């Protein structure tokens, strides 16, 4: 049986009989209440005699003083390790978050037969750019949302080559000159495509003052886009290139040096000197430095060095600006300071060694005789005025 509580008491039978009788209800109420109270007092005293109530003692917890610990300075080596671990942790977290963010913003474009991962963002229409993969026509550069729409566009698209004049052809490589004022929509779509691979590209809508030189590979299906460069029709800073791009699918094939050499070929045909528009991207800077070094070394190896040859003479023959020539001479240790004056120190053996090393990596070469082009007349350039 379960143990009964400490302060409970049992009511005995006589009381139950008195309370339970019908005659007790009819009797005097005061007598019944007094009898019940007296019995309750008797029952409580009886239970207290049998089991005395336990006194609850409060537990007093003695507060003991804990031994004081000595404060010590950390070891300098340990502190350095801690700082290094914190920096390493924050760096790994930032890299992880950046990688996750890059994967979220990552886009792919279906360009002809190639599926290309984009590098940067571009202001395409929201309904197109919201897709993780969208389509770009390889002939007219129109952005398309779905594969079904791209298939219909491919059947209806009548553009198979750039809308300009073909000014150069060598094998299956062709270069077209496209006027931004006459073919504004084509050049605008090309600029949007370029922004996916060049971070510093800021020109999107003002394409009228520029000429675009499109390089393609030709086969039975048409002229497939490889790369391009653009330049201003009238440049006040002697810039012969404003923007240059080679698609990632055609990089490391020598097309970058090919386009750079072609831009200087046009500059020499115009009897001018030129330089690319600054700032250059990392890949563009490497490509131009390699071209400048090769051009300067080739200039000194092609003919005997004249004793009093100036920088302006080299600039006139190569089409390079004096600043680019001086930078190339300093990189190859051909320009030295002697008694406060700079002098050219030419060593044919060293030049031939460096030139042979560079030429071994050149895959394509420009043939100036295949250029069918005359310099355009200076047409007025329309600029927005405030």
C-alpha cells in the first residue's frame, strides 16, 4: 500500500456514524459542530504523540575562500601562434564565403558549340541574366533566354559574318572593320558580351565614335567569332586600341599577339604612333609587354646598329610611342645611365638569344601584304556635352 502523508489523519467510525446519520441533521447544528471540532483536536494530538513532527533544519553552507590563482603573462611564441591561427581562420572563412558567393553569381553562356563560364557580370536584360545558363548567338551576339528560342533564332538568323568590310584575310582567319555608327545594335551586343570577361570594360551604349575590328575563323557554316579590338575614330591621346578581347575558348593560340600586331600595322599604315588605352588588364599588360620587347629586339637585330640612332627614329619605324620603347629597353637592359646621360648598349649575341626565345613561342604572324585597307577620313565625332 502507498505510504500516507505525514499530516493526514483518519476519521474513525463513530464520528462517521454521527455525521452520517439522518438524525444528526435534524439535531442542533451547534452541538454537532462542537463535537466534530473536539474530535478533530483529539485526533491531531494523538497523531502527534505517535509520530512527532521533524524539525527542518536549514543547511548553512560555509563560504570557503578559494585559493587565488596567480595571473601569468602568455608566452610570446604562444601569442604569435594564436594571432596566426586567428588570421588563418578569418582568411579561410573569407575565401569560403567568396567562393560560395562566386558560385551563386556564376553564369554560363552557350556560344555556338561552346559552353563558356563567365568571369564578371554584364547588364543583360533581367529576364535573360536571371538564368544560370543563357544563349548568345555567335554571329549577331543577341542574348536568348531558352534553348528552344535559341534554336528558332538559329534557323531564322541571316547574319553569317560581321556587318562590315573584310580588310584582311590569311588562310581561314579574316578581320572585318565595323563602324559603330552604322551598326550600333551589333556593336552594343558585342560590348555586353565583352563585359562578361573584362572587369574594367565600362563602355556599353556609346559605340558611335568607335571602329571595331572583328577577327573570325571561316568555315562552311560562316565566320565564327574569335576576338576583336576597338579604337576611337579620332583619338587625342594617340590610342590605337581602346578595348581588346580574345574569347576564353581561343586563348593560348597566339591570337592576342596577332591582334596587337595588326593594330600596330594599321598605325604604321596611317603614319602615326600609338599605344593602348590605359589601364590594361593583367592579361593585356603581359601581352603588350611581350610584343614591345619582341618589336624592339627585332628592330636592332634586323639591321646594323647606327651609332647616333635616337628613340624617335625607333618610334617612327615601329609605330610605338617613345614611352613604350624606353620601358622595353629598360626591361631588356639595353638602356643604361652613363655620366648622367642615357646610352644604348647593344650586344648582338644577347639580342639574338632573347629574340630566338620569344620567336619560339610565336604561333601566328601578320602578313602586311594581305592588308587591303586605306585610312578612313577624319569624320566628325559626336560627343555628349553637359
